[in-house]
């Protein structure tokens, strides 16, 4: 586990990674995890961290250097725990205390060097405050989003029955073209005539595999065994390996959007020929059933929480739109080296997932 330290003037805000999986109940004040059993005998004003030689009040203690020390009481330390790591376990609590004491020594030295003075420091404090407040806002919105009534969960379940339907599926996969052998890939001329011949050969291969796919689909609809049909597709294409034909119970969300129409078929029916990037697919629908609410309750709660959080953040962001002085900022793309807009550091959209092929 790691502790992240953020310097803010004469104090240090310690944000810990402990206890993130054990979240406090919504709207409830977080409480620190229990310390060791012996800790129960220690009073709130008893020192739990002592730093000899470092004075709390240097001015008053100048003449008493031998007795100079900084003390953190149990109440003060647990106030820190409640703020940054309420679910911390006893072993990690000791580690945090060690790191916190070291941080206080460093802050003390930074103060002696005057690093907590001046306009730069004040600006850094202002920016740090923005970060702390926005983090607190996010946590508050998350707590509010977690309070999902049972009626809302039940309504979501009944209004989205299709999401929880399971179908026992069989599938045949037919590659889009024949696979070239290693010997066929080597030592091919690179002239225009050879390229044209290769293109023609590729087209003929694709036409042949499409014709085979249509024939296999017709035989599947007539009731032939999917395992046998898959063997023929593999043999004709030179495909390495054999894709599974029995997929078992599959939910709508497990398939690409362009294949979910198979859930509208009746038990025993065969799908039309489905074209995908890797090849062609034929499905046969088996037994259908719908998962009970108890089996998907946590999934629904998570979906509703995510939607609530997204809606709350969107509402806040849309409540006021920042306006930039274009005369000052200018055209970012034109001013950037090479005429390209500089990288703002903002998250980029994830690349689109490739279309699913055979498992």
C-alpha cells in the first residue's frame, strides 16, 4: 500500500490508499477503524507521536532546547485518520503514523527555509484547495448516488427484462477467406501483374467462402449438427484450430450489437447468415430463461449508481460554462509547433474495440 503526500503550507494532508474497498454508508460520518486492543486504555490527550528536538513553538522554546518536542495526541491523530483513511487497519495505522511524523519533520524544515511564504506558495495553496474541494464534492455525490431504493431497482429490472435474458446458443464460424499456407506467403513477386493476380485470387477465395457459408447456413436450418458443419468450415478454409460451437448460456450484453437480434428468434430457430469482419456466423437458439432479480440485483445497483453519478456531474458542469478570451488564447492549433494542437493532458477516448470474432 502507498501513501500519497500533498504539501500544503505548514501542514501536510495525507491521502491514503487504505480501506478504499470498505466504503462508509451513504450520509454517515466515516469512523476510523479500530486500533489495537491496548489502544482503548490510552486517553484522547495522550501523545501517540512524539518528535524530540522539534519545537511546536520555536519562539517560546528557544531557551529550553533540551525539552523541545512536537507532540501529536491520540485525538489529533485519529482526527487525521477520520479525514483521510477511515477504514485503515491497525498495522497500516502504524505505518501511516511513521510517514506522518517524517512529513511533519520535513514541513518544519521547509518552514525554517521560508518555503511557505510568498505569492507562489499562496497560489499553490489556492490550487490545492480547489483539488481538495472538488474531491470532497465527488465523494459526496458518490455517497448520494449509492442510496438506491429497492423500488427503483425493481422498476429497472422489470423495464429492462431483455438485458437479463439468457439463451443457450450454438454457433458456426466460417472465415471470410481461405487461409494462406506459409509456403504460399513467401517469395511472391511484387510487380503490378502479381499484385493484380493476388487481388483476383483473394476475391475468388472470399466468394468461395461466402458461397460455402450460405450452404452451411441452409444445412444448419435443416437441422444438421453444428459440430460437423464447423469441421467442414475449418477444413475448407485452412483455419487453424476449431472454434467452439456450443457457447452455453449467453446474455444479450455478451454479443456485439449487430448480433443481438438472435434473441428475438424462437427456440430451435436458426439465425440468418451474419457477416462480421473475421467471417460469417450462424446461430441456433436453444433454451431461453430470464435471470431472477436476486441474481442481478448488485449489477442493477451498480448501473443505477453509475448513471446517478454521471447525471449529477453533468448537471453541475452544465450549470455554468466557462468562456475563454479567444484574443488571448488564440487558435491553439495554429500556434502550436507544426500547426497541431498541443496535448492538453485530457483523457483521450478509448480506441473502438474490434468486432468480436469466434471465441
